[in-house]
C-alpha cells in the first residue's frame, strides 16, 4: 500500500486471526461526519469493502480490469437470447 506518513496504515492484528491475510487497511474511529468524509477514512472504508479477490491482485493492470468489471457489473444487461428473424 501507499504509505504517506501514516495517513493510510495496513491492518496488522496483535494476535493471529483469519483477517490478517486479507490486506485490509486500519480504520481509525471518527467523531464527526466531516471526519468520516476525509480521504483517510473514506479510502480505508472503500478499500476494506472491496471483495478479497480485488484486494489480492498481483499487479495494477489486473486490479484496474477487475475493479472496472466489479463496478459496472450491476449495470450490464443480461445476454439476450439468439433470435432469428425470417
């Protein structure tokens, strides 16, 4: 992950848990709505909400392709049956 002076911090639990290998980011508690909209809070919440197969991508190009598919999947039309017109 990009580390810009502890703005975004990787989640590292103190004891062995199953979530340790999921590449999550630490979400710091916030007191106000304005703080929840900050980059640090919003970025870590959005990253942690992504499916694991996206967070585990090995390179940037694969991540971009899978993220695009993930975001656009709800808007894709189902395949229409093959019709022949006489």
